[in-house]
C-alpha cells in the first residue's frame, strides 16, 4: 500500500490589531534571539529544537542589509505606524517526507521566488523538522511594497473616482447642489483609496495553494500526487484528518500513543486504500 504525500498550505496575517509581534514571530520560527524595540523585550528562541534551516530571500532592488533578520523586521515595525497595521503574511506549508532535504529546499525556493519575491515581497523562510513525520516550512512575507530605490512604498494610494464612461466624478456640495471648490477656487473631484498592489486579493490564496501542489507534483509519483482542493471539491469520498496539535505530537515523541494521531493514521490508511481503488477503476475504464 502506498501512503500519499500530505498536503497542507495555510495563509494568515500577523498584525498589531491582534496583539501580535512580528519580531517574536520571526525569532520563534527561525530559532533566533531578536530584540523588539516597540516593547523592549528580547525574544530568545535559540534553544528551540527542530529548526533545521533558515534563510531570507529578497527582490533584486531590496537593500542587502535586509538579509539580516533583525534589520529586516525592525525596519518593518518602524515603517508601520498604525495600531492595526498588517506586519507580515505567513504561509505555512507541509513538506513531502518523500523529498530529500535538498529537494525540499529546492521546491521551497522555487515556490517563494515564483509567487512572492518576484512580486516584490521579502521572504523569511524557516524549516522545522523534529523527525516526527511532520516537516514543514514557515514563510514570513512583508506586506508593504518596496520602491525601486530600496525604500518602503505606500500600501494605499488616492485616485480619482470615475463613472462608467471613465470621467472624473465631481464632489458635490449637498447644500448648493453644485460642485465644491477648493481654497483657490479649483474644482474638487471625488477621490477613492485603492490598494497599491493586489497582495490582499482573496483569490491569491487559491493561487498560492495551487502553486505549491503543482510544484511538488513535478517530483512526486503518480500515486503520491497532492491536490490543493478539499476532498469534496475533488469529488472524492475521503475523510479529512483532524488537527493533532503540539501536545499530541509531544506524546508520540515520548513513545505514547495519542488518540488524535492514531485517528489520523487510520484515516490516512483508509484514504490511501480508497484512492488506490479509484485510481484502479479510473485506469480500468480507460
């Protein structure tokens, strides 16, 4: 029986509105000691086990000093002034255990370069592997565009609002019904705030999830192919696994048996048999 490669790719925002520190997040994921100037705290995770690789990937026009983790994320916290600012976007991906470490690194770098760095994001990558069958990577991404001169650009910009014919929309005074005038008697036009880029477009999550599956599948056998879609969307009568959590994995590392981990092992075996049966029937009907 062939066990299928595991697919996992999740995206979330690290922001001040939820009380999160991007300095703490970067230190934890990289297993390093970083200083948070906003709080005065030192986040020391140098004793954290399982961090087997860390690196920063930058766009060509980004300052080379951002290859230093402290410098990169301290710069982010300085430029983000708002109390509810989005500080980073995190993409977490499960790494196929079928891949060697070298191949894992190769596919991660291709994925990050193709989807994020080429778009202008700085990427902080860390691979975690505690030899418990759950190797995965954390990818922290900057949320603010970088200008050609290597300085941070604005996330939003003001533009003229336009009607269906592409004409500017006048700003109307409700009292007079006429177009408002500025201090120098210039006509005023309605303006709107637009995003400087499409990084927050919800459609990107689907694109990024699919891209990870596509890149991995180039190196996986036919039986081990992964799919970013849910089993329901694939039309497969398979059962999803449940979240195991840190405590369950700790139990397993101590040689104990976690109910949650055992449940997932059973589900994976049953799903593997079901997938093999579907593949056999598919080949039979060709």
